[in-house]
C-alpha cells in the first residue's frame, strides 16, 4: 500500500509542476519564475499587466478545465473497465460521445444561443444528448429485466451507430454549418474561461467521486458476478450507479471540450501498471494520468502550429493511438486474459 500511495503523490507532484510550466507555454512565452510571481501576486499592474491577464484570464481556467476533463475521463474509464471487466472499454463505450455529438449538432443547426444554468446552448445540448444516449442504451439493454453487461455493450454499439448516422445526415443537409460542427466534434478547449469551468467542475467531480466510492464493489466484481453477489453486492443497483456516475463525468467533460478520445482508454492501463488493480488506488491514479495527458496534449495543440491551434481531440488521438498499440503489443497476454 505504501509504494502505490507514494506513486500517487509523485503523479500529483508531476501534474502540478506540469501545470505551472504550462501556464508559460503559448504564443506568448512566460518564464516559470514570472508565472509563479503572477500566481502569488495577481495584482501586478503596468507593463506586466498583460502577463497577468494571459495567466489568470486565459491560461489558468483553460489549464484547470483540461485537467478536470482529463481527470474525469480517466476516472470514468477505470470505472467502465472495472464494470465491464473489459480492458478495451472507455468512457464512450455506451453512447456518451455519439449522444453529445448529436446534441451539439442539433444546437448548432438550430442556431441556439441561449444559456442554460450558465452553460452555452451547444454545451447544454451536448450534455443532455450524452446522458439521453446512455439512458437509451441502458433502457434497451434491460428490456424489463436485469441488465447484462453484453447486452449493454451491444445496445451501446447500436445506439452509437444510429446516432452517428443521424449526425452525418445533419451535416450533409447543413453544409453551411459543416465547419462549425466539425470543429466541435474534433474537440477544443480554446476560449473556455472561468464560467465554463464553474459549470463543468461540479458535475465531473460528483461523477468521479461516486465512481471512486464504488471501489470495493468494483474489486469484488473482478472475481465474477456470482462471487460479487455472494459477498453482498446488489448487482443491479451497483451497475446503475457506476454507469450514471461515469456517464455524468464523461458527459460534462465532453460538453465542455468536445469529443476527446483515448484519454479514458489509455490512462487506466498505465495506472494499472503503476499502482496495481485495486480500484481505490487505480481510479485516482487514472484521473491524475488523464489530467496530465490532456494537459500536455493541450499544450501541444496550442504551440505546435502557433499562433493557430490544433483541435485537442486530434492531438490525443495522434498520441494515444500508437501508445495504445505499443501497450497492446507489450502486454498482450495480460490484456487477452482480461477480455
């Protein structure tokens, strides 16, 4: 227990250090010492006021949002992989991403601009669409009886395929808004400020914390459903709780930043190598790694083609795909035994 706990502390320290360095990265470079000065004394005026504005108003909320979304996706991914007992499960496995895509596309096509509880129309529609898609998949999988994991996965695939077809149709029929829809679908944190962080944080934190509180139940499920039930686990209630909590964290993150793939898939695998399979450690480790991964991906998105920005979802896919292939090749026996 001591070594994994130390590993968690090191991951947290690396994340904080990376965050401070990230505040200085961008079209306008700011030295780390100056960043620390601004964080300690944000009231600096005069010639240095522009640096204060860049750090506090532009980069800090974006950095915190990237860490929050990445952490939520990492924790949700660990929860889904534990629930489905499948190393290839990720936060989008039962329709969360496709549902958010449909909600956002409908809002863009309809030209909605009204805010809902502090959320922009597109973000609110994406959140609602994501949750409704997951609810539809769960409802189809249950069909009046206790839901099974295979039926839930199949329902998620069917719902996702149907929704993606609808999104493609809407894009075809509204080609004048194609660029706007496509930009959202590729994921971006550009222009996200304190208001977006304020509406996203409670949802992601509530979902991630609830998944973490189910750590012992997820551990018991590792040995099979019959063993888990014999240990007193109320399987139906537990499944609903994990699906709802993980989907809430995922939906809130996607609503704020668009579709950002691979973070929730890769992070739990790396965390499992570092801290083991106990979910009480695995879930926070996955969250820290997810936060670090998305933070670094956003740094690359902001700087690699500066002053232009790449979609952060494209960067995570470019980083995550080869990394996951290497992981799959290196640990194919362990992954094969888990499937």
